[in-house]
């Protein structure tokens, strides 16, 4: 039987391939292979906001789903990417209620958005990962992380002279206006300032 490999979300960026879409980069846990998946803006936003710790005033769809599972006495135990065809990935989510395991077909973008909230493993068959992955050496990964950090430093100039208080106010306003992309950028800037203090 095909071995399963665990993945984690590394990054979410604008897609170079499709206008208006995003690329979610999943990386092999304790490995160098990476899997890019094209996802829609809603799923990209939902996953990025959660990973960046941005709290929304009302629950997003994926938050609602996880809360509903909890209230119904079920839990999300894993996600499995079981097929890839023509650049589309197919996934199952596995729920557990009492002693019963329930498998449900899901879009991979939704499955990952749920997995990060439930803190459960994202798995893929070895054969699919090997066929669809990008190989990245540790040197390339370090360069990529440095580039991400440089981009974060540039974002600080988006609000020059902003104090911690004005940043917090800008964050609250962005959330109130449901401009979650801006909210995520402001949250990054606040976190960056807090680390440097």
C-alpha cells in the first residue's frame, strides 16, 4: 500500500499562473518536497487569517464548521489528499464521532483550512507527492525564508511613523471593514514590532 506523508502549510501567495487565484504551498514535514496548490481567494484568506492569528468579528465558514463538529460531539482527525488529476487535487476529511470514523469528500483548499483550525495532520500519498512536488534544497529554503522576511520588513513602511496604538486602531478598523488582507498585513507589522522590542 502507498505510504502517507504529512504536510504543513508553508506559505500562501498570489498565483502567478491564474489571475485572482492564490497559490498555497504545502511542505513535507521533516523533508524537502513542496506541493503548490492553486486555491480561491476566500479559502486563501480564511487560512492565512487563521495562521496569522487575526480574529474576525463574526465566524468565517470554516470556523463555523469546526464549532458545529464540536457541538455535535465529532472531531476532525485528519485530511488526506488522495488524488491529483490535471492540476486539481482531491481530498477527504476524516471525522470521528464516538467510535465511528466518517470520510467526506472535500475540496483540498477547504480541507486544509479546516485542518489548520482542528490542528490535525494533512496527509498525502507518497506517489502523488513525488509526482506533483517541487524539490527544494535547504539552501533554497533558507533563501526563500530570507526573502519572506525581507518582504515583511518592506510592509513596515506601509504605515510610516505609526505607533503601536495607531496600528491596533488600524487593525480594528480593517477587521470592522472586513478587509482581512489588510488586517493580516497590519497584524504581521504588529508582531514584527513586538519581536523587536
